[in-house]
C-alpha cells in the first residue's frame, strides 16, 4: 500500500528516483529466526527482492520506470536510532514498531513481546534510551521457567539463539544455515556484517538483564591457549 501511494505521488510530480523505503536491515532482509519461521512466517514487505519486483510491477502499470531505494538496508536499528538520539530524541517515543499496537492496546503503544518490540527495545537500550511503553516487560521476567507455548518466551529465545549464531559462526556456516543470504538483490557479505553487528547489540543488551541473560551461553573466553614446555602448542 505504501509503495503504491509513493509511486503514484512520484509519478504525479514527475519523479521516478525519489521513491524511498526506510527499514533497518534486520527487519528488511528479515532472515527467519528459526526453521519454524521460514517462508510466510517471516514477513518480507521491505525485502529488497520484493521491493524491486513491486517497483517493476508498478512501473509496468503506470508506464514509468521507478527506482526504490532503502538507505538503511545494511544498517541495524540501533545504528538508525543512534542517528536520531541527539538531534531528534523527542520524536523516538512517538514512533511505533509493534505489530499489535493498532489492534489490541489503548493505554500503551507496544506489546513488549513481539519480535519488532524486542528489536526496538534492544536498539533503544543499546543507545542508552528507555521508555515506559510496553504492556509486558520480558526483560524483568525469569524467562526460562515460562511455558513453552508462551509467545514472548518463544520470540526472545529464538532471537537470543539467532544473535548467538551470528556472533560465533563463520560466514560459510551462516550461509549454510540461512540460504536466504544468497540473493542477487543484496550483497551477502554486507548483510552478514550487518547481522553480526546486530548480534553484538542484542547480546550486549540481553546480558544486562538477568532473565534474558540466562538464554545465552557464557561469553567466549579470550584467554590465549596454554603452551607446552619447550615450545608453542
């Protein structure tokens, strides 16, 4: 809908290179957090392949060539927030990330347990920002004992596992686990580098809270390996 409105407005004003979709990299490329989320269970409304196909389709309908750009494709949400934290900090609480906000809540703006809420909170807290906007505060809960069908627990566990993978595995191993990384519409190495930064942000924030920290293995030791007497091991 938004792309359609944007292309109609651009065409009416005689432009074809000013159609821009702004979505941070993790939520644009949107790799599935787990095998259970493959396909339609991970939305791709801002995925570069979908955006390119939508631009081509709308261009055919309107007999105009459109170029749709996403300036934040290789940028994490925390990096986007960092750009606004000083110049436009007052606007941040007015933004909305929650999938459910418009349907469920009136007194708060975010559910606190869906994946966009968790990604949002990580981005804010990584930049030293905190707002009382969540109906559920998963970060103060003891997450591990919660029921397996608890949606908040499932989302947080899968997000923590995803972050750990990108923080520890090689590029080849990640490509094997996530074949969606192979796509002609974006650069695989830049995408992996972006996800690694996101993984660092997520683990940094989650380890600050006792409950979520319990979902992550201990930080990897950086101590040098021991050597045998008489020479290097």
